[in-house]
């Protein structure tokens, strides 16, 4: 049996198992293993705490939320679990002391998925805060807090969330996560680069502990390294997360099945897809995602929609798995004809149609397009010289026709208040989005907020040149490349407020936080105004 056949068989078994697990979860019963050659250990003993990676929740619906943990008593050594199935009990309560339990059950943690646990708890009340906890043997996990989405067609008075991206272990401490955990939020949206794949790099406050990762065990250990961080654990335990990926969850600047180092296409792509399959499985194992998102070999459906009453609908995109290769050999440079080609795409045709249809059907006041790379055009050298007009071609600036299709669709069909939230570039930006960026007086059809990184660096030497180009990009309302942090958003039926929250330093685990700038978008008036 080859790898793909094995994965298909495993997926079929997992689907059967998850149906039983879901039924058992609702009934509060222990489920029998679907892996007959392995024992089910219901009362195991551990030499170390198996909940070293903390707990998390995600993808809140009005009546459901996903609860996550992973058993890993030796987290940096493949988890340190024997190749057996383990029965993990869970419960969810109305109070933080876990005394008013409303549901409980059992789920099986299997070695095939790194002993990770994904419980889709159903029949919950909408718009309500819950607390949850896991237990295996005599070991008890930390308590996490989560919250369901408001009821369908309800009219919430407000929604508070933060979005973040780019948490490079080697570039700094996760100081921003510690402050995020103290915010009053309904959820967190993470927009990619949760881990970095590189080997050890000197000069930072801490280093990766292995060479560049390529195998499933490598990726598991790298996630374990990151998820062992107490500040990250605190942010996960405080709120439900909506996650999507970018490139570093696999490899820097990969595009679909094309590696950054793709020099011999046919053989290199086969090798790269094996790496991508390992990376995608590890991603699923470590994120609070529902079982239907289990990857199929080197493919994993991640784009999806989540609604928060009629106030907001999140359209969560995947702009890595389906994109065509970066044009013009990538980088910040002049555009070549490939950057203007109609066939160039970041989302792929199917996802693009899905997004257009979702925007057209949405009844939400705010349509949040949660995605990875900067959508607004930015000419890094707007002087009128033969060598000027240069763009970052890994971003939407390298896929001009695809961006024009999206913004033209928005201009024509006018979905309510589209606001794009973006990560990737390790800096803070605000853009008025236009069908024609080269005509400053053309109508603004949407707004983009780009968030800085949790810890990853924007090259300090590049900041002066970016600032010098601002007058030549009048649709860009704000830029800050020096500070690390996250973005806090408050939505009401009348307006959207964005606060760029930045820490003083990432050279230490704890640091003060402040608001560097705030902007407002008014309902029915695309474009951001400073507060």
C-alpha cells in the first residue's frame, strides 16, 4: 500500500471514528477505537504532564465550538506517547471553576494524528461564554475559556476581535500574545505564519532547536516548541481562534505545488508535495479545527465562512495552496507580463467563485475578508524613471488581474462594507482599495487593514524607503514598520474601529503595550479615517 492509499484508508477510518466520537461526545460516553490492532488505554499513567501544549478552541458557531489539545508528555521528542490509543475525557461548563458542567464526554487520541484531540461540541447556547477542560488518566489540563457565535439573524450590538500573524520564535518573544490574552475579545483571527520552518539562526533572543523541518516528526516538534510558549498558551486559552495559514507553515514563499527552491520541476514537486503533506497534517494536529478539515494527503480544504449574527461574516481565505507561481522570479521589482496575466491567481478559480458568491449572498453589516498577503497596491519606487515602479510580487501586486476581478466584483455588486484584514508583511498599513490604484480620484470600494507581526522583523533599513514612497501611493493612509504587536477591532452596526496595538519590545517575554494608531470605517462609507 503506497502513501496516498494509506492516507485515504486512514481518512475513511477517521471519518467513521469521528461519527462515533461525535455521538459519544453528546451522550457523554466512551467510544470504542476504530483501530482494532491497537489497545484503548482508558486509565494510563504518565511520567510527565501530558498537557504541556495547553488547550485551545476555535471556529465558533452559534451552537458549537471546537475544543483542542494534544497529549505530549515529552513535547520536543515527537510527543513522547506510546503508539497506543488513549481515551481523553472532556467537559464544558458555565463557570471557570468547572462546577456547572453542561456537557461532557470522551474522545480517542490516536498515534496516527499525534495524539491530538478535536472535539466538536454541539447543542450549546449562542453568544455565550463557556469554560472547558480535558482529563486523561489522573492528569488534568489547564482550563480554557471560549465563546459561541451569536444566533443566526440576530443583531449583536458589537463584536470585538483581534487579528495577528507572523510569530517567529527566533526573532523575539511572544510578548504580544501575553497582552492579547488580557484584552476583552470575542475571538482571535490568526492570518498565517504560526511557525517558521527555518533551522537555527544566530543573533536573536532564542533559537530553533533543530535544522530546517521537512518531515512529519519535524513539523510536530516545531509546533510543540512554539505551543510550549506560555504567552501563546494564554492567548489560546482565553478566546476561540479562527486560523488560516500562509507560507511558513510549510516553506517560505511556496506557491501551490512549487517549492521556493524548485530547480527540477517534476522531481522537485513530488518531493515538495511529500513535505507539504507532512506540514498540512501537523497543522491540522495543532489547530482547533473540526474533523472535516483533516487533510487528504497533500491537500487540505481550509477556506471557509463564519457568521456572527447579522453583524459580521468572516470569509477566511487560503492564498497559498491554489496560487500560480510568483511571476518575474519573485521579489520586489518591476512587473513582467506574467504579473498582469489573466490566468495568474492567488485563490484558484473555485475559491474565487466561492468568495464572490459568499459576498453576494451575505446579509452581514460587515464582510471581513481574512487573508494573507497585502492586497493594496504599493509602488515602492513611484518616481517616473525607466527603472522605477517596483512592487512586491509575492503579494496581490504580482497578481494584478485577480485583484482587479475581486475589486471590480465588489464595485459592481456592492456587498455590505467589505474590509480586508491581512498579515504577512511584518508591518502595519491602512489602504483604501480601488479598482484602479493608478487613478487617485477613482472610487474607494473597500478598506484594508494590514497588521504587524507578533515577533517577526520588518527590515529596519527598508523603513525609510517605504516612508519616502508614501506620497506616491495616496491610497495608503498609514504605515509603520518598526513595531510588533496585533490589531484590535471593534465592530458595531454603525462603524468599525481598528486599533494598532504594539509592544515596547520583543526582546523579553513581558512588555507594556499601547495603541500606536486608530482608524474608523463608517457603515456604508468605504475607506478608513484616522481617529
